[in-house]
C-alpha cells in the first residue's frame, strides 16, 4: 500500500486549477492538482456527467485520486471485517435474476427456516473470534413478517450487540414500526441494496419497484439506524447503468454509511447463471468512483472476491475499499476462507479494525 498520506500530500500540493469549479469532476481528477478540501467535503448533487468523467478517467489518475480521498477520511492500513449469515434461506417469492434463493428458480439452494437465537449467537461469537466487528444477518423475505419470527430477529440483534459487535440485518422491506423496533433493539445498520440504476432495474427484478427500495431506506433513516446500500455489477448492464446507480447512492442525503460493491457470482439455475465473468478493472473503477463520490462512507468489497486475484483485490483496497466480508460463504455463494484473507492482509500491510498490531520479524 502507498505510504503517501495527508502529511506527504500536503508537501506536494500544487495550486488548484481555478478554471474549474470545486464541484467539477475535472478538478478532482486533473493531475497534478491535489486539494484536500475536495476530498473531505460531502456533496449530494452529483450529475451523471460528472460521474462519467470520474469513472472513465485514466485508471492511474482515478485510483490515485480515490486513494487520496481515502487517506483524507480513513486509515489506509485498516479494513473492517464483517461476517454475513443467512438466518433464513431460500423460498423467496421475489424474481431477482441473480439470486439462487428465489423460489422461482431451480438451484441447489435448500430452504431453511429461520434459525434459532442460540445458533445465531454462536455463529456471531465465532465471527468475533475471526476478527469480525460487524455481524450481518440475512433472511430471504420480501417483506419482514409481522409475527413471532420478527421478535426472534429482535432477540438476535440484542444478543449480537451484547457480544460487543455491530449488528446489521437485511430482511427485505420494512414498515416504519419494524424499523423503529430494530432501532430500539440496538441495530447498527440495515442493508437494502439498490442493485442497479432505475433504468436497468426492470431487467433484473419485477416483483419490487425501485421506489419500494428507496422508501425502505427512508424508513431506516428515520428510525436512526445507519444505512448500508450498494449494488451489483456484471449483470449485463452498461456503464451508463453503473453511473446511474452511483448517482442514486451519492445523492442520498446523508450518504449511506456503508456502500457494498458486489460483482455478480453467476449461479446455475438463475437467469444470470450463464453470464461471463466481469472485468475486475470495472470493479476497481466502481470502487474508486464510489470512494470519491462518498468519501466518508465505508466502501465494502463484497460478493465476487473469490474470482479476484490477490493483485486485483489489492488494487480494490488501493482504490478505497476499506471493508470486506469474512468467512467462507456470503448467504449462499462462496467467499475466500478467513486464513486466505489474513495472509493477503499480511502481504498488503493492512489489519482488521480492532486487531492487535502484528509483530515484525
């Protein structure tokens, strides 16, 4: 990882190009200009044209500017470890084209009822031992049920917080009362991805509208719980759809505190099961652009990491990713083993948030 932080950047700062407004993408990406104010000021009025200019910049310039934004707002040598557990698997009535948990598709995912509280908290304890500071619980529901199952989830949230961990849930659409109950139980974050742009959304899912997703995020925000929302690349969308997704996220006020960027993991039996692998450099561009647009958010390198080389993952971290999912599985799709992650972090000179510093030899 580069050692050029805020202090060294200050020494090489040149006068900004006054021909460009501080609000333009050009002022963020035209080398050799560096302006720390641009890297820490939050904006919520990004345009598609600005986002396109950032995303399509020469890769070296894009990654450099994203790295500077990262260092202006976060520690460059730390990555947050999260663990994701499927607490209720399969049987979902939705038709998300990427999801093996949909009841509409013939996949190898077996249906499993909602786990009990003790099993869930035992898994959370193991996650903490592996270095995770956030424990995420996912249930394959379209809408959160209004019965004892929701009460069981609330008990899980309270138990995870009692372990000293952040608690995150992704359960589908919420009512305001349910969002408030999760907040009262101590929920740290609620994940509800936008998946893609409004324009491409209908090609991926028809059983829930884009507005439904935005309204769920608004209910979470009103409850006082932080928002985790991102999307997926590699589903057949063009770059314009990626700009549109990033604009939706970056114009939310406030920005999502956590922005997971996923690369499609094709699963046989789903409509997208035959998709070819996405170019990893597109994932790097997506992460770097997200970092510049939402400089204070945690940008999470999420699904698809198993298909990335160590070099590609390193470039994602350099471009501003500072959170990952640990563990061998993300809900139902594979993920690198924890030991492999720790070996990679050792090579890169980064550590998990909260981990003890490693001794040098």
